[in-house]
C-alpha cells in the first residue's frame, strides 16, 4: 500500500474516532462507572490492522488531539491514548493471532494499572477515596480495572479484526 493511501486512511480513522467520541458511542462499566466501553478505539485499531503499528498509533494520536481540542481533560485523554497504544504495541509482539491478542490485552492491563497508580496516588489522591468507596478496597479497585481493560481490549481487538476481514473480502487492499 502506498504511503499516501496509508496517511489518508490514518487521517480518516483518526477523524472517525473523534466523531465516535463526540457522539458518545460508549457504555459505562457497571462496577466502576467512570470507566467507559468506548467504540472510538475501533477506528484506531482499524488503522493499525490496515496500515501498521505507526499508523495505528498516529490515528490514536489524532483522536487524542481531537479530544483535547474539544475540551476533554488532557490527562484522561492521554490515558485513553495509552490504553490503545499499549494494546497495539503488545499486539505487534507475536505472530499468531491468539498470542497477539493476549499480548495486546496484557500490555494494556499492565500499562493502565501503572498509570492508575500514578493517577490515584500522585495526581488525584482525592479521587482515590471516592474510588475506594465505590470499589470497596484497593485490591478490588485494581481488579475491576484489570477486568474492564481485559474486556475492552478483547472487544476492541475482536470487533476490529472482524471488520478488517469483512473489508478485505469486499475491497482488495494492497499489502501493508
């Protein structure tokens, strides 16, 4: 695939992620309602699957910039960027699809657990007391967050792979 096509697809997918965010195509995680299952991750994963790792991360960076430009908290937007980018990096580490998916999800869970530690203990310690009231304990808070990231990662990867396979059936995409 030519570089100009990859750049165009990346811009398209990044813009689509912004539109999904504006439309709030999301659902709260019942155990920790501030966490949202967000369809806006799927366009960035589509950029990754069709164009490659760098382009997928660039599409998510476009999404991040769009979120911040429309007034989202830059740290919350960065956490969304980190979740998706770490999943892409983890996915790229192996060759078999199941190993790729597991690796992507595990790296996402690890990255977000570290970032949540920084978030709760250094940046927003007042939010930690509220989060502990909702979750019940620090162990449950991190456990629920890991469950959320596992489910979200699996859904994002699964839906994106299904979409890419359907697109490839209908459109002859040149190789990456």
